[in-house]
C-alpha cells in the first residue's frame, strides 16, 4: 500500500512536467495546425540554457530557470518568423516535415556545442528527502511540481481571460474575420509558437536538474509530449493537463510493477491503444478529429 | 520505347562491377541500392497514399531481424529468410494499416512512430529472443544454389551488387506496376479527396491497408538485403535516423514520382560519403536537417519534378513516372 502511494506521488510529480510539455505542443497544433516535431528540442534548449547560465555565468538558480524559459520563447519566436512564416498556408505535411528538419538540425547542433557526455545541473536544494508519513519526496521535485502547476495555471488564465488569449483563439478560429476585427494575426502566430516553445523550455529547465542533460534528451520529451497530446486529444488544453498526469502515473506504475526497461514503452502503448479505441482523446468533446 | 530504355539503364547498371574496381565505391552503390528499396517503399505510402509513416525503420528492422533469427537461430537458408523478411513486416504493416483505417494525417504519423518505438524497445529488452543490445552476429552470407553444381557464393561485393540490383529493380517494377494500375489511381484519388473517392466506390480501408502491406514488405526486403550484406543485426536497425533518412530521400527526390526515391537515395547515400572525410557525423546530420528545410522552401515538389519541368517537353508527361530511372552512380 505504501509502495502504491509512493508510486502515485512520483507519478503525479512527473506528470506535472509531462502536462507542461503536452500543453505547449497541443497549443501549437490546436491553434496553428503545426505538428511540432521540434518540440523536444526546445525542451533540450531550456535544459542546456539553465546549465549554461549556472555554470558559465554563475547566475542564481531561480534566475537561470527564468532566463532559460525566456530564451526558449525567443527561439520559438525566431523559428516562427524565419521558418514558419514563409510557409503559412502550406499543407500540414509541409510544416511537419519542416519541423522534422529543424529537429534534426537543432539536435545535432546541440551535440556539436555540448558534446555527447551527459551533464548534471547543480541545485540549491538539499538531497535528503522529505518524509511525509508513508511516502518520501525530494525537495527539488516538490519545487518542480509547484512551478509546473503555476505555469499551467498561468497559461490557462492567459488563454481564457486576457485580450491576447482571446485574440489567439479568434485568429485560429477564423483568420480573416479576426484580421478584420483588428487582430494582428501574424503577431499572434509568432506569440503562439513562442508560447509553446517557452513552455517546452520551462519543462526542460525544470526537469534538467532532476535528470541528466544530453543532446538527445529531447527525443524522449517529444515522445512524452505526443503521448500526452494523444491522450488528451489534439488541441485540447485541459485534456493535455490531465493526460500528463495520467501518463506520469501510468509510467510510474508500469516501471514499478512490470519492468523498468519498458518504462518508456508505456507512452507508446498508450498512443496505440488510444488511437485504437478513442482517437479523439480521453476527454474529447466530439471535435477536431483528423 | 520506355521498356527498351529501362532495359538499357538496367544493363548499364549491371555492368558497373565489371569496370568499377574500387570496393569502397561498390559499397556505396550497394548502400544506395538498399536505400532505394526503402525509399521506394516509403514513397508508396507518403507519395501515393499521402500518409507519412515515421515508423518505417520498424518494417526495415523487422525484415532484418526476421531473416537473422530464421537463419541463425533456426538454421534456415537465407532464401527461406527472405520469405520471413517479407511476411513478418507485411503482417505488421497489415496490423498498422487496419488500426489506421480510421485515422489519417498527424494521427497516422504518431501511430507509426509509436509502433516503431515499441518494436525498438522490445528488440533491446527481449534478451532471450533478440540478444538485446548485443545483436545477432553471424548472419550467413548469400549463396545461390545451383542444381547439381553446388552453390554459387554471393558473399563478395560484386556478386552482392547483383543481388541488390535485382531487388531494387524488382521493387521499382512493383511500384511502377502498382501505381499505374487501378490500385495506384485509387490511392491518388484517396490522397486528393477521400470523401469524393469513396463516393465513387473506392474502398479507402482496403486500399490503404494494401498500400501499407506492400510498403512494409518492401521495407522488409531492404532489411533482408541489409542483414545479409552487413551480416550483423542489432537494435540499431530500428534507429529513427533510418526513418529520417528515408523521408529526406523521398521528399528531396520527389514524392509521388517513381524515379524520385531512387534519385533521392543515390544522392543522400553518396553525399554523406563524399562529406565523410571533410566533416564529422554530427555536421552531416546537421546538414541533413538544413537540406530538408531548404528543399521544402526551394524545391517543394522535389528534384525529379523540378528537373522534368525544366527539361524540354517532347511529349505531355502524365506527371507520374515520366522521368527515366536514375543512374545510381551519381
């Protein structure tokens, strides 16, 4: 029983970052209709940026994370301006292939810059676990959970409550009408992509100190993000948040009770199962399929 | 006319080992041929059916593992292994196609990625069957049994080149026959407008499953060639890099054309080899990513359609398979 509780807690903590990854991806897909295969690379970028700020510039830990998120968002904005804008209106396959190209290029650029040796990020948190009755948890992971939850809540508020959020939703429901109403739709595209990339970088900055940094770390992150998005339904914000938690818990249970070698297979298996049974996602409201 | 041209090209290609003495160049040509088979197989799905499979390395790897396990563990001949290498990926393709009957586009991509991910993890973790990350060494070399005369070994590069050429030509012919047939027209109709195609009686599920099975079996043929050429199979055959390479070959060469994948395969096998001495592998992969993006901007339909648009029009080209088969010695 205690073991189960521990797995559930670990799954919840892990799932919060999966949710963060999934939300960034689902926003870019749902709003922009771009399947961002380079999503994991913004995650990697966030992780390495934190590392560089801490080791290279001796910036305080929390500021380093904030800088990494800002850098991720900026890289997203540049990507949209330079790469995606000329292909606006092209088919979804074209932009998908473009993002595959970006993914390969970014990953190998990271490999060239940082080398293949894994790096670890120092943190100011004590390594001794907090013991809470039957379960224990590392203080760093509590911090990660709190920040991830705050970012998810912030993203939700931004989309649903602000003028910018309304402009974003309007643009992607009907470009022409939104433009006629005075929405600067090119800017909205850029902001949306920057937003998705920033969330991925945030996940990388938060999870980097938990795990190790290596240039292909983004592949696994992309996989998790896609699993989450499929679970929640492509383009479904709330679905991605819940899907992240479901995936985190399912992975912990799978690794704990089946075999840790197949931990990463849980995500794949869930994608296949979901596409078989409910391609619109667990939390679909009968929309946006295919 | 077209048939005579095809035979001439094939004869020219077949003569290559007679005058090309350098075994390294022959090796590059053999790899280009194996990748031609793979790119042709991916093109059936991506170019004609309009569905991107990002798990194609799984079919390739299944073919390689099927023949490796059949020959090493069961002691079968490589020719029985060939049957396995076609049937096992074909069945997997059937399963994927059946699942995909309701999903298209991004969902199909994700399904194939996940399928490949599961297969790859199984190859690493199922130690008893696959020997895990250590792989399966000692895959036998090919030999052609001659009745009453023993066996004619096909182990050396010039002989294997012949096997590769036969397999590549066969794949090309299968693709050519398929896309010019009722099946090919049905696939293109489904790609262009599925609702309309179904309204005139084209069974989407039937044709998409058929395309996936043929494509998967053809990728398995590539795996069979690879396994008996390198004579070693490890989980590396499932590397996502193989899938990416195939996608780049098809997109750059020209998806939805017959010659495109072959041109793409020749170019993107020769290019990294030419760059190998100048740069490291990471730079090559970086260049791959950049080239893929550049192709999308400047040659969105690929090299072959761009060339045939340039070339003087002698007759109105039907758009499909108008260009001659490519020379592999690019």
